[in-house]
């Protein structure tokens, strides 16, 4: 009676739990199956027997539901054992722990990627699964697209764990995904530069997790322990409720830009230094020229010529980006303007590059020698010649330029009774330790031996 009373107490318009269960699984696009455990004599599970299959499940596996009910999983779909799925199902039944996974299945005409959840139901199993092949294909297309981007791109959890990284980023870390995926971002290979770099990244992750777009230039380490500068940013990803769900870090290589900026800064400092030195040199030359000149015209001529010598050396520096000046070009620029015929000047030596300061000093020396030769020496006559020869020799581990100036065929050279400004300028231009200038007034022609350190 009590059973009948309870049954009659349920209103006729109330849907039973079983009807609701069946209605739901007929409507859902996900496959759903139920199995009971088939046990051997020792109690071990030897197979699983179908007890329920919804329409979506039958469609996904390509079998009619009535063809599966009462059948055994390993008989009808032995691929479940080959893929390790059967063992996972047995573990669910024996432990009661729900199992979820995504896997690729290709057996007996069933091919694709599947997302599966298995949970224990009595002495059996309830299995929910969906064909995610299209989703996986979309993911692959997206990954291929991201991998084709030259920038470094990744995905972080809100607490900074690296969930994904594109191929360029992984390759920059040595090509091993296992060493970076699943680790705190600041502990990954790229950021092993110094502690300050890691600390700044931690602050950036925290700011992005709070909803802020963070961007700054960062130095990172890449495979081979090389360093790169990147334009780095972390962008938060929001859900419909406005909550940050993921963080997207990215970086574009700007190493060349950084090097160019450093180069420009160096050039500005070098230019400032060189301008100060040049002004000091001009001031000294002006004072000496005034004292040595007998008339204002003499001063204008000698001072203007020396300024042009400085300008010629400066022009060569500009042409070589203020770094190095070829010695051959410097010799020709300072000497040839004073020769009526280029054939009267011969140059001989390896064409080495001179640092800027050394080029300025040597340019002034050559100018003084050429000026003197055009006024009083070999270049003042029609038959005179000038031969300039140089080499580089090592002295105590430091390379030195050895240059010889030799005049022949000009007027007879007489030893001067006093040291002129040109001689003093040459000596002053070579005032560095180890540098020297020896001028010889041979009656057959003036000669000069120079030694200049190249560091």
C-alpha cells in the first residue's frame, strides 16, 4: 500500500528523472554511453558492456545504438585497448576518480580528435565525449599562423605560468618546449639575464593580471647565450564579465635598433670630444701662426691652409662615419693639393685604417710637411719628388705606425738656425707616449720619420 500511495502522490504532469535523463541525452550534441564492468573469475575487469548509447554517441562512432547495446567494448572497438583508453576506464571504476583527456583515435573507420570525460557509475562507467577534430584543426591553423610570425608570442595564466609559446619563442629557448611550458614565465630560459630583469617581469605580469597593458624594452637571452633586445608587451585577455582570464606576452626583436641608438649616442659623445679637441687645436694654431707671421697676409695664408688641413681630415672621418680613416686616402688628401703633378708624389704601404684622433694628428703633420715642401723643398721645383712610405710594427704588444717622408730633386736643404712653428707643430702633434718625429735636413732633400701608436 505504501508503494502505491507514494506512486499515486506524484502529479501526472511531473517528468520523471529517467525521462529527463533520456530527453537530455537525446538533445545534447555530445556523445554519451554507459557501460557495466565485465569481470573475470578473479574479479578483474576484462571488458565493458554497453548499457546505454544516445543518438549523438551512435552518430559519432558511426554505429546504430541498437547494434551496440549488450555488446562488448573490446570486441567491437579493440582500438580502445591499443590507445590505452580501456586501462584508463578500468582505473576510473576501481578508484572512483573522474578521468578527462583529449586524444587522437584512428581505428576501424573512426578517425578524429576526441575530448572525453569518464566517471564511475555503480560497477560501471558513464562516458561523455565530443568530436573536436574541427576545433583541433582550427587550433592547428592558429598555431601555424602564430608560428609563422617572427615575433615571440605566448600565453600565460593570470599568475604567470607559461601555458603556450610559438615556435620562434621555443626555438630561441633552445627548441625544447618541456623546459619552458608549465613554468613561471620569469623562470624560463629567456629571462635568465639577471635578477633585476626577472623582478621587472614579475611586476609586469602582476600589472597585466590587474588589467593593464604593459610595454617596455627588455633584454633577453636566446639559444647560445646570446642577448637580444625586444619590444616586449603583456596584454590581458578579458571574458564577458570583464575578468582577466589569460595574459598574452609578445616580443619583437629590436636589437639592431638598440645598437643603432647606442652607436648614435657614442657618435654624439665622440663628436663632442672631437669638437673640443679641434677648437683647442685651432686656438693653438691661431696663436702660433700669429707669432710666426710677419704680416697679416702671412697669417691669413698659413692659418687658412692649416684650417683646410683639419677640414680635409674631418671630411675623411665623416665619409667613414667618424670611426676609421684609410691612411692612403689621408696621405693623398693632405699632400696632392701641393703637387703640380700627381706623378711627383708616390705613396707606398699597406692601406690600414687609422682611428679618428690619430688621423687628425697625422693629417696636420702631413700638411706641415707638404706646405714646407711646396714653399722651400721638393715641391717648389719642377723636378722635385716626394715619397711617403709606411708600415705597421709591433712595439711591446701595441701596433705602431712607422711613416717616412722623403724629398728629392728640390733645392739644396740647409739646416735652419731656429726651430720654426711647423717643426713645433709636428712635435706637439706627436706628444703621446711612444710617439716621435725625427726631421733630418739632408742637403739632397728633407726627410722625416714618424712613429705613432695606433691604440
